[in-house]
C-alpha cells in the first residue's frame, strides 16, 4: 500500500503580502513612538503639525494632523516624515532662492515640486536642496496685487 502525502503551501504572494502588512505595522508603531505631539511633518505635498495621537478601534496607531490649509486629517504615522522647515505657509509651486551657504548656486531660484522630509525639498528641475541652503517664498497671484505706478 502506498500513501501519498501532499502539502499545500500558501502562495508565495501570500507570504509577501503578510510580510508587507507586518512591515507597515512596525513602521506605523515606530513613527507613533518617535514623533511627539507638536512635531512638524510632511506627506510629501504639504506641511502640517501633529495635534493628537491615538489608537484606532482596530488597534492601529493614528495621528491627527493639522495641515497648513487648516484641514485636520487622520494619517497613518508611517506615511509622514519629519519636516523642520520653519515657514509652514510655503507649498508646492512656491519658489526657493539659494542662499550664500551654498557654494555653487547662490542666488538661483527654483520651484518646489515636493517636500521630502527632514528639511529637504525636490525642485521641478529634479534637484534636492536642504532648508539650510535656501529662502522660501510664497507665490502670490499677480491679479491679487494692487500695484500703483
């Protein structure tokens, strides 16, 4: 008599999915523990401030973030990066002018494409600059200015 035993392993994609879920949970917990209330953060497109930390009904860590346009939103901690840029009113599309700390591009101006966290911005020319090396300026619509000659 011959007995055949077969094992059914979960699909490899199932292991990958489980690994990805666990990695995301660890990243969420790590960010939840490290970033205190009042911390300035970015999601890559805007700058905000953590105003509350809580654990959801499904036991997931969450931040309540006040974004620069006075919008309050619940965010996953792992999706946020530390943002020490001082001026919370700047945004995507605003200009930076390189200051004299930068040795090669002093006085050049660039448009902000993305906030990358820790004071770094990506420009529309795909160059990265740290906030130590630029001044940021909010772009104002020309029609809102009432300039008299």
